[in-house]
C-alpha cells in the first residue's frame, strides 16, 4: 500500500533517523508511522495519541495493513506511554510551540535518552527554539514545507549546546544560514500578516494597543532586516 504524506509530514519524515526506532506523539491518523515502516525508514514505531477516536482509528489502520509487529499504538498523554530509551527519534507535529515544550518538559528522563527530536510547531516557534537552547538541545537541521498555501517550520534537534540571537530564534539558525529557497516568501507572508494586524491595532485606543503596535512594528523591522540579508 502506498501512503502519501502531506508536504508537512513528509518534511518531518525526512528528519527521522533511519534504521532506528521512532515514536510519533499525537499520531492522529497514524499516517507518519505507517509511512516510516512501509518505506523501510524505521523498523519499529510507537504511535501515541491521547484521544480515544484517533487511537482507535490508528489501531484499525495497523490491523488493516497487518503492521502490528512494527507499529505499537498506545493511548496516553504526551510522552507518558514511552519508556526511557525506547525511541531514538521522537516526532511531535501539528501542535503549538508552547504545548510541545510542555510535553517535552513533563518527561525529562524520556527525552534525555532519545537521540533526536523532530518538531513541527504550528505557532510560537521562536519560544520553542528558546526552550531547546535553554534545555540542552542543539538544532541540527530545519526545513520549510509549503502545504496548501501555508508554510510550516520543521526542526530537528539533538543533545548539545547552542547560542541563538534574536533573528535565529525567530526565523531559525539553519534556515538563515542555508538561505532556504522558501525563506524569502515565508518572510514576505509573515510581513503581510503583520501589516494587517498593524492596521487593526492602529484603530484601537489605549496604552495596551500602543504597546502592541510597537511590538508589531519591531517585528516588521526585524523581517525587513533579514529580507535585506536574503537580497529581497
């Protein structure tokens, strides 16, 4: 059976360590674990979801494809169903950056014994990068995936130290260093969204609105600086 992943999940799959056991947290339909196993990327994958519906759907897909020896579907919250050292790659995709860091923070022993984290935050990516920096993780690779008109950031991190400046925290050290082909368009889209917010906030009275307006203008200036570095 051919399993076609979205561009977003395909980018996650590309960062999974080949030949090693992986764990997919918040697996939902279980497409990523199935893809990893069927394509010979991982010999075994633990698929975790805390919601009963997705868990049951994932179990049904595993049974349908006769993959129960290669995919273990578990019902539970975050990393709690995992034993330390059980997975060399842990993937968490499609959640907010703060939720991802909360999931990681709650199971320090589990993440201390995994080799790589592959993370795809839906928002608050800068906060997640800062958490990685502050908690002994080093970003080793990043990707931008274009899916249905939206850009998604994918981060691969391993144990180590890094020191990121504000631009690297906001836009990604590897994306900036490698001049990713999508980076300029990604930044232009962010800039457009910020301009729309500025227009809305400018019409609001009060000190809080003024402070928010200044923050948005600072963000525009930061994007413009990086775009100049990209030659745009």
